C-alpha cells in the first residue's frame, strides 16, 4: 500500500525514515518538548536509538507509525506525530517545536489526525493519552472534539484517556436531532396553518351616505377619528398627492405603539368603497390591504364597514395560533368607528 503524506491546511505529515535522524534530534533535544515524554532532552545517541525503535515497530507499508510535521510551503520543521493501533482504536499523538507553541498548530494537527483516522483508516474509535499535568495538551484535545473518558494510573505516570468516537458524541447528536425534529415540526405546522387573516367591523351613522362617504375617503381626516392617531398626539404626518383621490399617500412616524409607515389610496368606487394599501415599516415591515365601505340605509342613515386583510409569512404565521387577530385589531376598529360616528353626528 503506497503511503502518501497526510495534509492539513498548513502542514504536511510525512512518514519518518532513517534519514530523518537530524530532524528528529532537533525535536528531541529540548527539555520542554520532552517533558511529558522522557522528562528530559535526549542526546544524539538516545534520539537515534528512539527513532530506530519507532522504525522497527511499523514498516513503510502502513500508515501506522511516526511522522515528521513540516510547513507545507516553507518545509520548516514543526514537530512529530504518530498513529498507533491500540486494540480496535487508533491512537494519535504529536510533539511540536517550542517556538510554535500557542499558535494553534497542535490543534490543527490533532484535528487532522482525527479526521484522517476516521475517513481513511476507518477507525471507529480515535484515542489519545495525555499526562494529567499537561494542561496545554488537554485543551488541544478538547478543542479538537475529544472527551476525557478515563484516568489511568501507571507506575511511572498518571494520564487521561481521551476519546473521539460516535459513541462519545451520541448525547450531543441526540440533542441535535431533537432540536432539528422540533424545528421540522414547527415548520410543517407553519406550512399547514393559515397565513391570511381578515378583520371587519361596522357601525350605523345617522347621516346621509354622500356626506359620510366624502368624510371617510379623506386620509387626512382619519387623524380625527383613528384610534392610532389618538395614541400618539405627537405623531408626525406628511402627505403627497390630492386627498380623496387614487394615489394619495399619507405617511406617519410615531412612538413604539403606532410605529411608522404609509397608507395609499389604491381604488375608489364613488359613494360605495375606498381601498387602501398599508405599508408598515416599524415595528415590523409588512404590507396589508384595508377598505371602507358605505351603504345607504335610508336618506338619513348610512352603514359604514371598515375592513383589513393581512398575511403573515412562514413561520411568523404561528403567531395566529396564540393571538386572535380579529379580536386584537377588531376592538380598535370598533373604537375608531365609534369616534367616526361621534364626529359626523355632532
């Protein structure tokens, strides 16, 4: 089996050979790097002997064994890594030159070894052992997604066993599946639930139809009877076009309760109906249609209807389950019509 190098984003891991004695010695001749390996720096003779032992353990026809870690672009020596077999698990390990500590190198190497072990070697379990006092390596393994599963007390060392396997992450996956399931249920419900709503209220005004219709088709006069206009006396209003005609626009900007937006007359059936489009900007941006109709009951009384059609996009339409729009908006419509009646019957 050809043994190709292992690549990460910034580094290449190449299987060690007997020709790598000089590089391995540079790594081994450092007390800090070897602190949790031998406890001291190695002489050249000790380093060569350790390298020879590693090379005897695995041949050159397997991915198992020791690797040199080098920069992919400059070729600079970064450290050493290992892939060992422990039972059915693959053990990973690494050593990094002191000048590269604290730069994310070890985390990239550990993550790369885990990924290679699972994707190429098809390892069900990936493990690592670390001295209980090696806080830096413990953090690296945790960042790489490994979990501390066991404390082992050997004769010469106390160490932790870290695991990265499907079993290790089963609880997290279950939680994720539950969350995804709930999201799916919510979205399905949102697709099935109504997205449109309609509100309509009416009142009888003791005035002739012509007089009533002339009054209600004026958007400027809505401020005199509208509930929302009365809720913010300081609301800023501006107008464009000719009031009471198609294309006339009334804009408002008020407090948090009334928000801001604009209303445009889109259609007029003289003496019968006025259609408008409401374009809300704050607190929620949306567009809805509204209308007012008048119907003569007799020569001195008129029935006025005020209606509103809205549509909530998915998943906002879930709010319709908890909020009765007909009740919430309907009472404001009824109050507004009562104000309209009072003003016209003065």
